[in-house]
C-alpha cells in the first residue's frame, strides 16, 4: 500500500495553477505517494494533461457530475469529492491539496513521513492574532482544508462536513473540532503558498 495519498478537487479552468501544484509534487524528495485529481464529471483538459504526464503516481478520477449553479453548491461538491477520495483510495496517510496550492519545499512529504505516527498533521499559516473561534489553537493562525493531513484511520471514519449552514471557512473549523481530541502536530508555515500564479478560477466550474 502506498504511504501517502494526496487528493485534489479539479476542473478544467484550474489547469494553469494545477500544473504548478503537480510540478511541485514531482519535485518531492519522498516518492511513495499517489496524487488523485477528482473532477465533477468529466474535465477533458485535465484528464488529457494527466495522461500525458506518463507518471503512474498521478491519477485522474471523476465524481458523478452534479450541477453547481452557485458558490455554495460548488463548495458542497468540493467537499463531496474530498470525501469520495478518502473512502475510495488506500494509503497510510492522506493529505488535502487544493488545486491552487503550490508546495514550496521539496521536503514537505518527507515531513509527513517523519511524523507518520501523528494522527493529525496541520500546516500552519501566518499567525493573525487571537483566535476568534472557540477551542481553535491560536498557533494555527488562518488555516484551510489544504493544510490537513490525516492518518488512514481518520480518513476512513471522519468525513469533511458538507453542511454549510454557517460561513464556509467555519467548515474547516468544524472539521478540526471532529479531530481536536487526536494528538496533532503543527508544521511551520513554509510548505505551501496559495494561488502562486493567480490563475485559479475558484468559482467558475462547468455544469
């Protein structure tokens, strides 16, 4: 079984940013991983580009197409695709990587391997003052779903919330509240930057 499975929801419009993410993953010094790009229905451009990589570690998969007429519907669909990947694929660890996240250190996966016995690993971002959410550790600063890496036992039993009755970012907090009783490790904020080439069209998905 592969050690690490990285899961990324994708659609054709995010290809330029997704290419930066993929290139940064190919540069990782730790090689025992697969990267699963999960599309909402077919994304032919992404599918073709991944097939042309000729790298079996990079996998294209499709979640049954759902209409996403609003940003809320798209957000829910993204959550479902993450959960789909968690349940379908086998690995010792799982990590969520958004299509607009560029990994800026070639040793990021090495860090995850080194801390493989920690059920939850979180990549911190820049600290932004006191936490505004209850029980949310201040040292995590502003985080989002791309920051979480979880063990297989968590991945198979804990879903990422798809109910967005509150603000979207609070879903990341609600995911954290499901995991807060697990020992967690906070990595330094050096591993990734969001939207490195500012080409990721977050809310423009084809229906």
